[in-house]
């Protein structure tokens, strides 16, 4: 189980690195700077694959008990607000506008940047070539995670905290019936269906 997921995580890192290299020239004009959190608090849904969720889960398991407790509460609040169709800041966004999982942030976060400073009336402006590259990468991520799913980050993390689902996923099995009710009500996508 661990070797399988370690290999997939290595491939995930390769995909992230290729995206960074292929978009480096375009992103030289980005207005994003450390401390800017517009996209983390106002941009909407942060979709991830189950594999990305697995990586995030492994990262947060190293947090202190206090941080884990407050993070668990923030993820539950995010789920509740999103179920009511309300926007909510990313549960990993800290008070100083830093990301507590920056080194394992999902592709949704890696692909977003803006060529201008963002405000409510001035949303992110992204280069078309970067978006085209990002759309191809999304397919690569879903293909890599072919026994997994895609959906909003808090929903995927919730699924991975369900022992039966975690066991199925970690053992390379595929059982969409296991998440059918939650999946339909929370717009979870079966990665195999997107290929």
C-alpha cells in the first residue's frame, strides 16, 4: 500500500514540477506576493483529487494536537458553509495570510495566479496559455489518480477521514457505491469518468 502511494506521490510531484517549468515565463508577470490571500479567501472552490487529499492528510497528521483540533473544526465549518452555498476562506489559511500546507498545496492553488492585484471588483487575470496548460494537467492528475475522485478539498478530506473509504482507496480498490450518496450531494467526480 505505501509503495503504491509513494510512487503516485512521486508522479504527482513530477506533474507539479512540469507545470511550474512550463509556465515559468508566463508567471514572471504575476502580481501575487507573499501575504496575498485573495484567491484563498474569495475565489471559491478548491478542488483536489483524492491523491492530493492523501498527501495533505499525511502532512496535517504531523501537526500538533492543538493545531489538528482547530483545523478539524475549520474543515467542518467549511463543509457546513459550502453545503449552504456560502463562500468560505480556505481552512488552511492562517491569520497572517500564509498557507499552513504550502509545500503540499493542491494543483488548484498552484495554477491560480494573477497578472494584476486582485480585489472583489478586479478578480484574478490569468494568461490563456497558462490556463490551457493547466487544463491538460487536470487530466493528467485524474489519470494518475484513476481509482480516486475529485471534488472540493474539505469534502475529499472528509472522505479520507472515513475509515471504510480510506481502506478502499489505500488498497488501490475502486468502489464508487461507497460514496454514492455523499458524492452525488457534494458534486464529487469519479476520475475514471473524466478520462
